[in-house]
C-alpha cells in the first residue's frame, strides 16, 4: 500500500511540476501576440479602392468613354497620401483656355471634387496641412496656377465651393510636360527622404506641388 501511494504521489508531483514550468512560457507567448498583430498592420495599402484605377503615362488616345475614376497613392516620408479623382481625356480638344477655363476655380478633374488625404501632418507648398481629408481645387492661369486645399471635400465639381472653407492657398508655375498625357494624371513622388511632390499632368502641361513631412 505504501509503495502504491508513493508512486501515485510521485506522478501527481511530476505533473504539477511540469505545469508550473510551462506556465511562464505560455504567458510569454500571449504577451508576444500583440506586437506581432501590430506589425502585420504597419504597412500601407497602396492599391486603388474598388472601382478605381491608376492612370499611367498615356500619349495616345483610348477608346474608353467618360472620365475614369482613379486614385494615386504614395509615401512622403512615413506619410501616406491618397488622391482620388476622375480622369478626363483630351480627345483632340483644346484643354487649356478651352475645356478648362483660365482664372476660374477648377475641380482639377471631373464629376465630384478631387480629394487629397494624408494620414500624417505634412506641408504642401510650404504651408502646414494637418492629417485629414480635403478637396484639391486649382485656378489655372496662363503664367501661374493657384492651388487650393479646401475642407469641403465631398461636393459635386466646384458647385458648392466657398473660399471661406479654404485651408490654404499657394501659387506655382506650370511647365511644359516632356510628353503628351492623354488622360489627367496625378502622381505622388518621393525623393527618398521627408520631401517629395504631387504632380498634375494633362495634355502638354505639368504642375508640381512641393510636399514635405512635418
């Protein structure tokens, strides 16, 4: 009887010891789960949302009708920028001073207002822009463009545009594009540090907006 009792007691003691030894390791695994999940979400989705496309370099006309829903994504430092717009095509028309009037507020796209979103504070045109979502309007001129960032990003064309909702304004000079661009194209370009630019290219004209991470 004593021998059986001793064997049973030994088995119970061994099981308790193993459970005790394994407990800190299990707790450590649970603690490590949180950083792993955070790391898995650390990247940015640089793909267009459903129904949108990325406009590439395009010198020749296409057969697609209407203005295409498009997005441009890019990083300036660790700031993720998204520009959502509708891209019209040249289709043999006079764009500047014709389809797009000079010295008038332009949606800088088609249909709904072009929007710009940043998940970090940035500067654009040397002026501070807090993280958030905004409308991007322009006033094209023959020698100079006015760039407008407006807080009312959800509107049709510039129908409800109000200067009182402007967050900032600055001016840039347009330049001749190196090649013709059939469809309006936005690109976000990083110089590899905390600086870069947003480029708007259409027909034979390009406008560059300087951007920097705060």
